[in-house]
């Protein structure tokens, strides 16, 4: 039986170093590989990772980005090799 990975993608986070919800990170079950890109509203790439254990801390070039809406493109491969692309927006709240 082929089953897609169960993927949770939050729609907002609060990178304020209080230890709660400080990172935009993809969670789920059955995820083998991940590729995540985050863009600002003008289409500039502000974050990229292909490490499924790494999330975005809300910084670009060492500084926190403004609280605003951003766009993500996430490609997830499950343990049997099925690839799914997710697109959406996320908000940074402070």
C-alpha cells in the first residue's frame, strides 16, 4: 500500500527568541527528503534548505526579516519515493 507522507506546514511563527514557535519548520511522518524555499513578497529567496531537520529562524543575511507575509515552496519525498510539492504563504508575527 502506497501512502503519502503526512506533512504539517504551519502558516505563521514568532521568531522572538522566547523558545516558543521561534522557527518555521516542516514536521510529519514518512518524510525521507525535503527541499524548502522561502521567498519575500518581491520573489527574493530569503531561505533555502534540503535538510529535513532544519527550519527557518526568520533571519536573512543575519538580520530578522520584517514581520510580513512570505511564500514557501516545499518539495517532500516520502519513504517510497513519491514526491509532493506544497505551496503557500506564511506570516511572521512579533
